[in-house]
C-alpha cells in the first residue's frame, strides 16, 4: 500500500481535477467520489489533502462514514 | 437582510458565513429530498410498499416544509440561494436519495429513506450545537426541524426491524414542530 508524506497528501486536495484524499488514523482514504466531498471540500470546514484525525470528534458523524470510502494508502502518524 | 439580527449573531463569535452556508446546504438537502422522495413514493407499491407509502409522503411534505422554513432565515442572515438549480442540487448537505437499482426492492428503498433522514439528523444536530445559546432564532428553527427529522428516521427504522419508533404516524396536519415557521 502506498505511503504518503505530508506534501504528497497535500497535493491530493480535490482541486482542478486532482484526486481528493484525506488521512485519518494512519490511513489515507479516497473521497474523490463522495458526494459530500465535491471539489475537495467537506462543508465549509474541511479540505482534502490533509490529516483529519483530530477533527472527527467535533463532527456530527463517526468513523462509519469513512468506512464507505476506499483506503488507498498509509499516512504514518507522528 | 436583518442587519441588527445579523450583528447580534456575529457578536457571539459564530462564523456567520459558515452558518449561512450550512443553512443553504441543508435547504438544498430538503428540496432535493422532496424531489427524490416523490420518485420513491411513486415506486412504493404492492403489498410491502403500500404500507410505507404514507409515511414516505408525510416525510416528503415535511421536508418541503423544512425548505420553506429555512429560506427566510438564510435571507435574514444576509445569505441567498444559488440562481442555478443544478448548483443548488450539487451543494446539498446530503447525498441524493436515489431510487435503488431494483425499484421493487422495498428494503433497499427503506435503507435509502433512513439514510437520508440520518444525514438530516446529523446536520441539524450540528447546527443546533453551533447555535445553542448564541443564535436563538436559528437554534429554534433547527431544533424544530431536528424534531421532525428524528421522527422520520424512527418511522423508517421501525420498518427495517431496528425496533419500535415509539410513536404513531401523524394524525392531522403535518409539521407539528416546524409549522409555526411557515404559517
């Protein structure tokens, strides 16, 4: 499975036709085809290409939503 | 725009642009759900489907009411709706509640319906949390909508065998909670 670093992940921000990937707890999820991540943005709050591990606690949903998206890589946690 | 009302909300520290966008996104979810539920309702037929048709219809009408109730608040806060209907559809806070590939699969339809309601419950809970004790009018409206969305979820959930909803379907008028905002 592909290992992403911060720069590589940041490039996958869903803008201008780029894929939209997000990191969560060491995994990288492809949210490109998710209706709620169009253009790499999730509501006004989150952007693709970033590690959202610490954001889920504040979200109105849990990990079950991420389970609907394919894991396509690893993002080693610091 | 209600200038002072907007100022009061801003002074509480709420990010007003974010709040307005959330309201627009949820208004889009309500109107698109009204549309998709129209198709689902039409396809709820036969021995299994007919039993669900009535609650799908109530949920459909109440979701339209939610849209009607949200729009004035969006404009009061200085927001507006997109001019293009397709843009409005695509910025919805919830994915389209499309008819399943097999329109005779009533359980699949129920899953679409319950997922749509659960998305709404999450969304309005978030707005309630964001506005509680700060933006009283948006909070009041969101709480009213949330009450109805929770009931919709429990109706469909009951049919999926997840346990009793705990209450009967509507008797009389629709939108017992949101009605005061659309009279």
